[in-house]
């Protein structure tokens, strides 16, 4: 179901918890409701394909894997802060509009994992 209906995961977790708390045979109705919801929900494999593309990119990458950009790295120590870890990171909730910031390593800039990869 994936991104076609992001609430499907919430339904699954709610059904699991409902059955856990209520028990059989009463929770059969909860399970039936969940099954019908999933059967009627639109389906999407967009995330599945994108994640597969990421794994394929990493698997076929030649040489050392590209490093995580410095501004995305956690800086729990003074040394790491002095080395530039976390410097320039824009925390999205602090901005009203979209944030312009790169998140991919330099070698992967412009890569769109949501598009079909050419083999």
C-alpha cells in the first residue's frame, strides 16, 4: 500500500494493538476491518522501488562510499564541532518555508532514487 495510503500502517498498528488488548474471539472484527481496509486501499510500490534503487546504488558504487556531508554529521564533542561537523545545518522546523539544503554527498548530487534506474 505504501505512500498511496500512508494511514494503512496506522490501521495495521491499531489492529495489532486492539487484538492484543481485546483478545479472541472479539478481535476477529478488528482483523476483518483491517483486511478490508487493506484490500480497498490504493497500492503503491514507490518507496519499495526507491529503497531498492538506494541499495543498488550502494552495491554498485566503485571505490569508497561517499562520506556523509559535514553539515549532517552529529557533533557530540568539541573536536567534532571544531572539525565542522553540523556547521551550517538548517533545522527544518525553524523555517516557515521549504529549506534549501543539500543532503546527498557531492558524488550523488542530482541522483533521484524515485526514478527508474537504468541498468
